[in-house]
């Protein structure tokens, strides 16, 4: 045994600051410790010395110089490397955080600052009744996000009042008493008494939580449209380079909030990061569907994603319809009807299953490969040549299109055969002008070949467009998703139809909307208010009978149908290049885009990817594909870890299946998205 003098020579003084709500200023507490004392023992001595009776279980030690938590309480100070000069802070692991939601509401709740962000987001989503938390993450907005608001605030002496839903007593923590069966699909389905839609199963599960006390239905409702002036004050990206700024602030999912410099009560944005929305179900996803709709709505209004004027009017009509239904008191009466519809739908599905699935998905002989054959017009853009379409006989089989001079020559040698695997498919449609075109960007060795196809009418366009979309993903028309894709395209086209009505004049007289609220500021400047209202009401005729949740889902589907949907942009410099490029990251591919023209240069599919890695010293991402294709780039608009995580995250999400019962392999996520700095 050591004598008291020997112990004194082997021990040393460690000062620890204490972050406690009862103490106005953080007070340093000196402790006499030795290197073989474990972290748990240090905290025990510290609590005894503070001598305040309370539950200290949430407190832990934060090492400021090393920017890390000391959470392994069985480790000794020597093993952790803590010496007398260490600056330690004894602080709660759960702190208040303000989260800006897609629907412009701010939620204030207690969040773990010590868990990795992937885990913290999962706990936040449990508290907010949002399933599939792996699709969301936390975004620290750049200065540009608040730029216009700040200009306005300088001239305003009135304090800005933030609309905050305070859930302070709710702890979004893995230690909270939440049953593992939180999202169990065996729960009894209940209906929201306010809007008649099925309540989220988590809403009923959390009936005694602070969320339910404050009526969390507010998160399942769309907010009233903002005034045109407020809309104009929001940050709107004008170029692709501007769009890269929107995605620079994603937090690292493999590190904690504290490790990334996030302060208590700081405002972050909770957003859908990955554009693969798995198993959207109105029965369980009231909040998730509404927040997704709101994120899509703001993307359209602020022109974060491009759309045609015709599409803008369709989106405006859906917003107007959803806004009307959300404010209507008549919705309360539809709960019983919804319940009956749900039961009928369930019985219908059961009947189809028992009879061998002979409804919409008729099974064909697997030896019979479907094909399309029809007259279409083709145009290949060349310099100094006018845009003239020429008619040919086209045959679409497997993932390729072949075209011939006429039908009689179909069994001979085609003029050309286009392999669409890995190509970009862009709609070129104007329903009012009866223009149904398909733009194909087909990858070749030195870039992309541009080909335009022109169809005669909607039905022909829907079938050929659906075939092209599937072929670009390496799927044929034999795939079960072909018919639903055709129906989705036809539905999208019908919503774009302009329906002039004899009742339009009276509708305008009784108009209860400000039409500039439903379109982008740039679109509003092009038209007079009455013209906008007329066009929105014309488009509204196509959606006027839709229930609330269906209208939101249609909006989301229409958003997904836009050419730029799901693309996240970063400014990069490719290895060997002397100029900057834009890298677009989607759920299934990477796209190199010319920074000036915005035209795709090359596409690489994830299915052809062999491996990818990061050289952390020079911050360069390197990717290898099949056929000895390799690329490398440095990221200029964000940290390369963000791009690395995006690629790994999409590959992780592609492994999900309905059989998993919503459990996630968190270790696999970190293997695919992590990496050592």
C-alpha cells in the first residue's frame, strides 16, 4: 500500500468546469485525482464535491481541447490521455435545440448532444411521429439562407417573433421510455377527428406525451400560404452554383452535435436529405407526408428545382386545393367515409391476392419480352441546322430503341440502335400546345449524345416515356413497375390540362385566394393577378375532387416527375481538369454538369460502381466503375465528407426492404458513410 505522501506525489489536481442550471456562471471545481482513476470515479467525486441533490445521470465529461466526450466511464484517465492541463466540462448530454421543419414551423425540444447525428435524428423523428428517419438529417443553414431576412430586419425595430412549438419536457433520447414497438403495424388504426384522415400510429402511441398535449396534429397540417412579400424575402438560388450553397451545411452523421460545434438552443433545419421515400403510407405517415409535401412546395416556390410554367400552374392548383381543404371545417365529416374506404380497399386487395393477383399486375409468360413499336419523330441537334423532326418506325425492346425508315423494314438492319441503360431521360412536354417530347442524353465515350423523340398523343407518350425511364435504370417493360409508371405519367398529364369552364367568371368573382402566394416570385412578376388566378382555377378543375392526403401525395409525385428531382449539387474540380464543374448526386447516379451551360456532360450509375474511397490528406474522392472507368474530384463548395456520405447513404438506403420491420443496420450505415479524417 502507498503511504499518504506517496499517493500525493502520484496524484494531481484536475479542474473541471460545471455547467449547471442552478449555477449562473460555470464554476471550476478542483479535484485531486490519479491516472488510474476511471472516468466514472471522477464524476462520482465531482458530484460529491458539488453537493447538490439531483439526478446527475444525464451529465458527462466533455474534453474541450480534444473536442470529444468521455463516455467510456470504465476507462482510466491515463487510458483517455487526460492530464492536469486538460480542460473538462461537466455538462448535460441532452440540451435544447430549435429545429426548423419543412413546413416553416420551429420545434424546440431536448436532443442528445453526445449521440452521433444519425442516432439523434432517429430519436427526434420518434418524438415528432416521423417514420423512416434514415431519410432525414440536420442541416446548418449557410449565411445566404438568412441573407434577405437580415436586410429586412436591419430596417425593422420590432423584434422578430418566432413561431415555436415548445416540447421542452419531451426528451428525444434513446434512453426515453419508448417501446420498441413504436411503429408496429398491428396497432388499431384511428382517425384524426379534425381532418378525417388516418392518424399516425405514433400519434396514438404518444397520446400521453407533450407532443399530444400540444396537439401535434399541427405538424400534419400544411401551414397557410405566406404573403408574396414574405415569399420574396426568402433566399432563392438563381444559378447552379447558388444551389450548391444549399447543400453545404449537412451535419456529419457519424459525429455528435457537440463535436460539430453546435451550441445549445441553436437553430438547425430538419430536412429530407435522401430522395428515396420508402413505404409512404397514409395510415401511419400523416406527419411525414405533410412535411414531405411542404419541402416539395418550398422547393418549387423558391425555384430550388426548375419546372415549366404549365407545371407551376399545376403545382399552384394543388397548393390552393390543399390550402382550402386544410382550412375547411367540412373535413371532420369524412372520417367514417375514409374508414369505409380503407376497409373496402383492404378487402379488395385480399380478394386479388386470393385469386392469384389478377388485378392491375397481370403476370405474363416470362418468355414473352414486351416491346413497343410505333411511328415516332426523331431529331438530333447539330450546329447550324434548324430543329426539324423526321418520322421513323421505332421498336423498343429490352433496354434499347431501334429505328427504321418504315414498318416494312423492321426485321432488317436498323438505321441506328440506341442503348438507353444509364441515359438521362428528360420530359419535353407542353400539354396545352399538344407537344409530347422525350429528350434522351445517352452516355458515350466522350460525353453525352442528345436525341429528341416526339410522340403524337398522351397515351403513346406515357408508354414510351415509362419504357425510357425504366431502361435508363437497366429495367425492361417486363418489370412490375412499368404499368404503374405509365399510369403515373398519364395522371400527371391530366393534371396539366387547362379546363375552361362557364363557371370560371363566377369563380373569379368569389375568389378567396391571393394567387401570387402559390407561384414563385419570378412567375408572379410575369402575369397580372387576375391572369394568374384564372389559370390556377382552370388547373384546379382537374384536382377539385381530391381528398386532402391524396392531393399531397399527388403533389409529391408530380415533384418526383420533374427532370431535376432528387439531384443535390456540389461544386467540384475533377482530376486533370482546369475548370470547375457541378456534380449532381441522385439516388442512383452521379452526373457531371457543365457549370456555365447546365448541360449534363457524363453520367455514372451506382450499379456500375466497384468501389469508392477518400484520400483524407488531399480531401479527394476517388471512384472506380466497371470497364476500367475511374474518376476523382475534390469538393469546393462543401467538405468532401458530405459528398462521401451522400454516396454511401444512397447505397445504404437501396438495401432496405419491407421485410426488415423498420429496423436499420446502423453499423452498415456507418461503414458505408463513415471514414477516418
